[in-house]
C-alpha cells in the first residue's frame, strides 16, 4: 500500500465503524423510530366501527318511549308508586286535561280513610315542590322511562305554574300555562299517564273556571 493511502484507509474504517456502532447500539432502534414517527404523525386514528351504534343507543336512552298499558308493565308501575307511601289498592288516580293546562289528582278509595288521605296530601305536596324545582325524577322512576312531554316541560319550565291543591278525599297538582308548546306537552304527559296507570280517563280537554 502506498504511504499516502494508509491514513485514508484508516480514516475510512473509523467512519464506517462509527456508523455501525450507531446503528447497532440500540437493539430496539427500528421500533423506536417507528413509534416516534407514529407519535408525530398527523394521520387521524381509525374511527370506532361501532360509533353509529353507540350514538343510536345514547339517543334511544334519552328518547321518551311509547306508553305501555299492559298488565305486566302496570304491575311494575303500581309497585314503584307504592314505594312512595301511597298504595295503589287504597287510592285512585285521575289525569285531567284542561284548556289552560292539566291536573294530576289522587284520591283515597274510601273517603273516610283519613290515614290514606293524609298520605296522599303529603305525597302530592312533594310532587308539586319537585315539579316547581324542574325535577321530574319521580314520574321517571315510577314509569321506569321518560314520559311523553317531559323534555318540553323542562325546557319551558318558566312558562308553567305548578300548584298544590287539596281535594275532599285527597289532593292534586294543578298545572297551568299560557304557552301553546307547553300546553301540548302537558297534554302529552297526561295521556301517557292515563295509559300507563290504566285509569280509564277519557283524555278529553276540559274547561275549568278559576
């Protein structure tokens, strides 16, 4: 080898050795490089293949369900209502539609049953207070679903008046509004209750002088 070529050869070997050392220094080098590239990539992650189904399930959970007047569902409605302190065997519901609102009425089957009458009045005071606070959790619990009309009643709550009123054998929550959309929601709510409680009310709109 010529003298001037020896230093060049040595230099080339040093450079090559350094490159090899850098490439083999980390046994996971290739994986690390791939991970770093993925972390800095602007590519969007793959969409959830069940996204549409998940969204549909969420919408269905929040959507009011059709009223169910079957005996099987009615047994559950009665049982859950009984846990509120007013037994369905000793009371009777009436859901009335008015041209200015509606009324939820509850009376003792026996007009002399003072214990049941007082329990009804205490219960209806609670319901009136809850409705005034825009809280409709009790009917949702009793029916195990969201009754018709509640979404609009919550939205237009400031346009609706809720009053507790005693009755000779019980009490009622009288509901009044001057807003057409709220009135329609109240009527939907009452018709839903008529079916689910199986009261046999006609569901016709009445006029009540005030």
